[in-house]
């Protein structure tokens, strides 16, 4: 009986630890695909804007270069 209670306590402690972690960083959980897509697009737009500002943009490939 003591072993069973000890095992249950370990399981509960792990659950409580995970729950505390989830509550301390709610943005790490419960994200929808739409939210994720918006965040990724926003980050990519910022990255591209920085490249344009530093004029580190490669010239577009012409059809001759691709062939």
C-alpha cells in the first residue's frame, strides 16, 4: 500500500510540475494553426524587410539563368 501511494505521489508531483510550467508560459501552449501561420508570416516579413533595408537582396533570376 505504501509503494502504491508513493508511486501515486510521484505521478501527481510530475503532473503538478508540468501544470506549473504550462501556467508560467501559456503562449507555449494552446496555439492554433492560424496563429502559428500569422506569427511565421510576420517574422518572415520582418526578415525580408531587413534584407531590403540593407540592400542584401539577390537579383531575381532570369529565365536564362534558370535553364
